C-alpha cells in the first residue's frame, strides 16, 4: 500500500470516528498520531511537550496493522505546525507510557484540528528481547525462573517484607528517574553549564596550578613550623596563668591608688589657677618659639649628620692620639727654635714677595767690604759688627743635634 493510500485510509477511519461521536472535547485541539505499534498505551496517558504535560491520550485504535493514537492538547500548545514529530516513551519497563510531542517550526504551515502526524517508535519491549533469545537460552532462563520460584516458595513473607522495606527506596529512585526523564531541557542546561565551567577551568589551569603550588608551599611551611606552634601552645597555659595572676593584682593596685588620688585632689584643684597664670607666659613665648623654628630646623640637620661624624671621629681619634704621642718628643725638641724657624720663613717670604710679568722674583743684595781680590775678608767696614746668635739662645737652650751633641 502506498503512503498516499495509507494516509487516505487513515483519514477515512478518523472521519468515521468523528462521525461516530468523537473522542475529544469540542474546546480541545486534537491530532492523530500514527505509530507502527502502541503497546501498553492506554486512554488517559500523559502527553508532554518540552518535558511539560500538555494534554492526554483520548483514544487508541488499530487500522491496517498500525496504531492511531488520538491526543488532545491544551490551547496553549495549539496549533501545531508541519514538521511535528511524536514518540512513545516509557516510565518503567512494564508500566506507564508517555507520548512525547516535539512541535515543528512555527514558520511552517499550521496543522488543522484532527490532522495526521507520523509517530516514531524505536522502543524495545521485553517480549521483543525474549524473542531474540535462542531456544537453549530460553530453556536456561526458564530453569533459572523455576529455581527462583523454589527459593521464594515458603519465604513469601520475608520477601514481601523486604520488598515493602525497599519500596520507598525504589519509589524515590523512580521519582528521580522520572525527573531525569521529564526534565530534559534542565539536564541539557546543566550539562551545558558544566561544559562551560570545565572549559573555563581548562583555560585557567595555569592559575589553578599556581594556586595549588602556593597551597602546597603553605602546607609545607605549616608542617615545618608545627613543632614551633606546638611549643607555643605548650607555653600558652603558663602565659595565661601569669596574665591571670597580673590581673588578679589589679584590684589591689586600684584600692591602693585610692588614697593617693584623694591626696592629689587639693593639688589638682589648684591646677586651673596655675594654668591661668601660665597662659600670658606662653603667649609671650610664642614669638620666641617662632624665631627658634629655623634654628631648630638647622639643628635638626646638624644632628642628622652628627651620628656619621661621630662614627668617623671614633675611628680617627685613636689614630690622631697615637700620632701626637709619637710627635711629642720631636715637638718638645723643636719648640725652643720656633723664633729662628719663623724668622727664616718670614725673611724668605719677604725676599720672594715681589712679582714681575712672569712669576715671583727675589732680589739679593751683596754687601762688599774690604776684601782681597779672591774674596777673603780681611777686616770689617766701619760701623759693621759681627754678632750672630746661636740657635736656641732666645729660649735659653743650647744648640744640640738629635743626639744631644753641642756645636764643636
């Protein structure tokens, strides 16, 4: 039978059903879902759209080896559009079935009330699984079931008690599985978010690695200092005892301070008068303090350099002291000859104090007396006397050399 002929026959069946009284309320929107088979699908079963209940099964009919399931939808989900698909899903292996309708795109043509929609059925029923087993396997399964019957026989009550005890757990598990089966969009959103989170973690694995290394280092440090922390905790009770002992002494100290404060009360009463007398003095001192401000600033700078100077002096003064100790004998020896040394330096400076266009000049004057042609002094000119002082004569000290010998 061609597809067009099958659809025509299905339309004729549906028309006859409508003429016979119909199955849908006049206010409901209904469509006919055509499945290859619809085992265990009963009237009143739920119809969901996007995981939300949107209607129910109105009737189930067989036509030409196929199942025609009439479903009614709430007006909020009507009308459907071309491209709509439907599938039979099950909530338990041998129990409730659910019709899951996937609407077509809204840009497609609308489906009229009572339109035919091709359904998909990729379910595997228990009887189909059993039919796939070969005869030996089915025989062994039958033997297993028989053995199970023998085991249960006579133990019905314990088995029933066990099933009754596990019924809440199975019911809760059924609810969880039902939630997983009907809340597909939420699960899809959860998986999407988990994927995004894992991607973000992968993008920041360097930061996570650094954080883990830092935590490891901190843990290592804490482990290394565990002994110190333990020692501190051991000493803590003693410290607390000492603190408690100190705090216990505070009330006694406060009581002892009471008489002292009472004795200070008269003096404290006189403080306002002293303050009033000090006010004019402080007012007069204010200009002086303003003038001292620059001095204080300079003094601060000097004091800032003083530590460095003292550090340098502390290293230099011992050396200076040692040098002076070594120079003391030489200075003691030279001191009597100070006039002669200063006179020599003064005369030498005066002799070379004049300048010409280039540098210092010294003028030397030679006094010629009565001499022989070879420069031998025979007699002194009139008015010239010869009286040279010996070195050290001014200080009453005889000239000696470094060894204490006099002039020979």
